[in-house]
């Protein structure tokens, strides 16, 4: 009995160390995520490079004609004309780095300060952004949109 209590006491400090280490690991992971976001921030108003895109990005049927689809996880916005032509652009607004929110009426829309970009070219057409959304190479095959 006394030995069991002693063992429990010995385990608890070890558990506390584990919890602290886990919390520290989380903080480091959070910092790493912030560091990963830097390329997107660097793209704001600086041109920068578009995110890489590989494999299937979306099913063509999920990209509305005369509209588009924002792939938040990939940082890419896909736009589609009235047919099956799909364009890809960085979804990171070139004004201050917000992620664009939607595509409507031939324009890619940033919700933060109202910048709008031409859905066919990525060029800014309204709002404070002055630089084009960097293009991302995509292609359509077999009913799916692929990264180049
Ligand atoms: S970040 Fe997009 S308009 Fe400002």
C-alpha cells in the first residue's frame, strides 16, 4: 500500500513534465505554422511565388461555371469560364495577405478590404490591391482539376 502510494507520487511528477513538454511542443508547432505562413505574407504586395499545386485539386463538377472555388488548404483559387477552362491563382490577396473568399461575376473577391481580381487573369480590378494574384498552373483531365 505504502509502496503503491510512493509509486503514484513518483509517476505524477513525471506526468507533469510530460504535460509541460506537450504544451511546449504545441507552442513550437504553433511557431512553425506561423513560419510556414511567411511565404504567403511575403507574397502580399511583393508579387512572390504562387503555391505549388500537385495531384487532384478538385473535381471539375465542383468548380462552378462562370465562378470558382477557393481551396483554403491549398491556398489556391480555381476559376472557371462558361466551359471547362479552369485557371488557378494564389488565394492570398496581394494587398495584405488575406485569403480570398469567393468568385462571382467574373471576379475573385477578397473580404478584408474589398479588393477584386479578374477571374480570368488574376489582375486587380478594384480595391487597394495593386498586384496580380500569382497564377498557379492547373490542367483539366478526366473530369478533375490537377496541379501541374
Ligand atoms: S488583404 Fe485583400 S483587400 Fe486587403
